[in-house]
């Protein structure tokens, strides 16, 4: 289960609207509980550095991700997930999303942005033990 504060939920949806018709992307920061659930405390926007097809792919520069992770640790936070938008496509993961996901146990939140408006946001957890058996599992998200 993923718990997201209402303001963070609105922020990531707004991010998708602002970058439309390109995908937005960012990092979800917060805490893992012993039962595997995650609580988001804030989001960090990232630049989509994908040059070839930013309308249906995203990439976070590793240097930016390291900076975000370092700042989070200084605040006592962990990376608990990632988010991105799907312009004019459903809020479901794609085969590319799965291929490019590598943070096991983390949430991957996807917002469908249709004609510039965020409509549906869904969360998926990356499960598995290695790249050969990884999979996304539907995850309930509580907006608190």
C-alpha cells in the first residue's frame, strides 16, 4: 500500500499537465514501514532527459537522481517510488516501463493526462528478486 498526501498527489498530477504532451517524471520520497507499505512525504520533480521520444518515454539523469537521493537522506527520507505521466494513454504500465524499472519494492505511479488534463492516477509496485523475474503488481494508493 502507498499513502500519498493530497498535496503531493495534486503536485504530481499538475506536473503531468504542465509537461503535456510530453511525459513528466519524478521521485517519491518518504518512508518504508516494516510491513512493506510506503508513506510519501514529498515528491521531487525531475527533468525528462529523453530526447528521442519524450511523448511516450521518460528518463531521469543519473546525476539528478543521485542528487535527489542525497538530499532525501539528509532529511531522513528514502526513495519509495517514482512517478511519470502517460499523455493520451491509460494510467497502466507499458512493457517499456517494466523494462526500465529497477527499484524493487518501490512504487511506480502513473497518471493518464488526456488533452492536457490529469484524469486517472494508478500505482504499481515492482516485485521480484532480479531482472529476469520482475513484474509490476497493482498497488492500492491512499490519498491522505
